C-alpha cells in the first residue's frame, strides 16, 4: 500500500501534456490506489471527518391509562390557566 501511495504523484506528473486517453487512464489508476489505501488504512488515508456528528435517540415511556388521563387533565388545566 505504501508503494502505491508513493507512486501517485510521480504518475500524475508524468502524464502532464500527454494525450487525454493517457491522462484518463492514469487518473483512474491513481483513483484506484487512493480508494484502496483509504479502505485498508482509513485512519491514515481515509476521508477526514467533517466535524459534524449526528446522534439519533428515541425515548419511549410506557404509562398506564390512568396515569395518561391524569397527565392529560393536568395539561388541560395548564392550557386553560395560560389563556
């Protein structure tokens, strides 16, 4: 893998001014080396995190029907008091 990484810049520099089909083939070869390096050593060659982390969390509370009616009544009274 280190050998492939070391080959990338010289490969890209070597095709400057060459025909487009040679440039395209070289670009593909460099891209494959980058992809393999990123998969085999993601901490060293992989994409860096963007700094945005999303955590999804769902909380579920199970209550009895009696407790639910009690809470609904408290909510109703608070809403009426606020108006």
